[in-house]
C-alpha cells in the first residue's frame, strides 16, 4: 500500500502532525501506525488522568527557559505555534480549558479522555487512517520510504514522521537513516532518600524550599513533598530534569542539600532564631514551629542537631542554635536512587538537534524524514511543557509534510 505520509507513533505529536497535515490537504493519504493496542496512552495518564495540556506561558523567550534541553532549537518554533495557539486549537474543536493558579492548563472536565477523544475525532474527520497493534521491522529509504511490517505487506511512503517518543525502536530507525542519538536517560523523577529525619512523614509538604545537588550549581526552589520513599514535589522534579545527565552519571547517588527556609539570607536565620529565643524564652522549643515549617518536620530537625524538644528556648545554647540554623538552611541528605513520577515518564536524550531543520522538522540527513515530540533530544520541566513541545513540533511537521511552511 502506498501513502503520501506515514506517521510512526500514535501519541500526542503524531496525532497533531497527522491532523494538521490532513486538514490542510484533504486529498492527502495519511496513516498513523502505533505499536501498542491503544493510541494516545500517555495522554490518557498524564496529569494524574486530567491531562496537563500546556502551560499559560505566552512569551516564547520565557517559555524556552522551561526546557533543560532544546531551548535554543525551540525559540523559533514557539514564535509560530505556542501555548496560546494550542489553547485556541482545542477550544475551536469544542474543548473548554481552564488555567490553574500555577499556569497549568487542563480541560474543564478534568478528564484526559476529553483531549484523547478530541484528537481521535479530529483525525477521523480529517480522513487520517489509524492502525494500532502494528509491529514494524524496519524503516528504510530507497527512492521512497519502505516500512517493513511483521504481519502485513510493507508500506510505501513519500514522507515519514517518526514520533515514537522514547521507544528504543524509534531511535534505531532514526540511526539507521543516518542520525546520531544522544543517549537517553530518565528525566522528571523523585528522589529516593532513606533518612530518619523524613521517616513516617509522608504527605508533609513545605511550600518553598531550595533543593541543590552538592558540588554543582544545580538547584531549584519551590514546593517540596515528603513521600514514603524520600522527596518529591515541583522543586525536586524540576531539579531532576536539569540534573538528569549528572545524576544518571552518578547512578542516582548524590548528596542533596535542602534549605527549608530560603527567604532568609546570610546570617538572618541565626539572628531570627536568637530573637525567637528571647521572645519565647520559657516555652518548650518543640511545642510549636515558629518558622512556618510543619510542626512534625520541625521536631525532627531540632532533634537531628541534638536539641530535646522539651527544652525551654532559654536553655538552648547559641552553638546549638547555630547548628539548627545550618540544619535548616543546608541539611545534607543522601540520595540512593530515583523513583517514578506517578505513571508518567520523560526522557532526556534522543535525535541530535543540529541534525534537524526546526522550521520544518525535517531531517538534515535524510530528505522526506521528519521528527516530532520526545524522540528529539528535547525535554521540559513539569507543568505542561513537554506536551507543548509535542504540539509545536507536530504542527510544524504536519505543515511541512504538506508543503505548507
């Protein structure tokens, strides 16, 4: 069977490219091939089942700062298709969206199925053929592309889009067609930390803390969540993205420094503790947390420096308060591994970016071959940014494959 365009990968980027291409040219023969039984599976589980469609960050210069890898390459594409365009695209197709306080954008329904159904319906209406459960042996380029299938006749295509995410087969096919693959490693993960200071405190969160990888300049500030296995929350997840390669190189073993009170600068924390000592002289230091930290965490941290919670503030020495200030501002925790971020996963690595034309998403090594989504060495922090790069690169590829640039 011969098609003008074969899209390999039934995820967000593949569907967006197929719809963009087919809507622009209803006569085009476009097919999506998906290995798994169900298309858009990652969309279904994203955002805890709510689907974090994008982020309401509408300035391309600010937007690219949310990508540890791919920022420079995405600067131009985001001037052509950015979150505002994504929101318009879905709303024009009947999907009502909402923006939450942190900028994340979700369907009002709070159901990822809303986004999945929109993409499937739009593809069907545009005449895109979708085949799931397809096993591809190889992708080769002769005069045209030949996609060798395990249980069916080979497909012939004028153009091919690889939108296979972090699937190793996608990397193999890209490499066979002349591309360099930056080694893939996980991004966006939680930190496994076995430490008495955190034991039995799952669910406790600190609204603003700074988490740093010792010996590097890598640090992030934001909410931190204590879990059964260690640490999570936006600050940890963002740090995992920026430190993905460094932590992989250290086999996810590193010293993690935590400043639980980053608004205090220099010796301000020591001074504040001395002031509290004078103000609450006759009260027990463990009676309550005077620094807006959760009470149970406060008790663990004072105990960690040898202070008895039943001691009166006036009984605590200056040296002990200095030790406490150091624990609060530079507590050392040993990371022993990485955990999963819900059921989602993001990969750092993929097709090398200088081998792709980001005006068209076409390969610079193989004419007629295009890329979109996570198969590229692009990844963003949590908050809808990975979906946005998928929509943008899919849209650009879809227009280019239809010769509309």
